[in-house]
C-alpha cells in the first residue's frame, strides 16, 4: 500500500503557532485558531482510524493536537484575565475613560 500523510497536520501546527502569537490580543484569536486546528485534527483522526497502516505522520498529529490544546488553554486564560482586569477597573466605561485620560496625558487629543 502507498504510504500517505494526514492532510491537515501541517495546517493545524501553523494555526496553533499563530494562536500562540495572537494569544495576547484578548485571547479570542488564540481560541479561534486553536479550535479550528483541533477540529481539523479530529477529521484527520477519523481518517487515521479507518486505515492506520496508510498514514505515516501520526506522531506529528499528536504533536499538533497538543499544540492546539495549549493554544486554546492560553487563549481562554488570557481572555479570562482580560475580563478580570476590566472588572477590576470598574467596567468597560471606566476602562475607556482611563484610556481617554492616558491619551490626553500623552498628547493625543480627540
């Protein structure tokens, strides 16, 4: 039989790494990219279960799955941290007022 690679493993690794890079933007991009990578990997796992002897990169699949889970967890943690910070500042309006004051202090007038 001809040996093949699972088709979405490389894409899932790239999406997970992008999730790490984007995790400090409210956490939502990391969650989104991690979930997309995880869903792609689930479809590859179903293909692998149908005929495991055909596919050669199952170890890369396991690595990609771990990366996707870590990206999701980091995104959720950062998103929770940002919600906590907004709540500690007094809500969204208070945060925007503080941002406005900082902009005026640094010379960026409206």
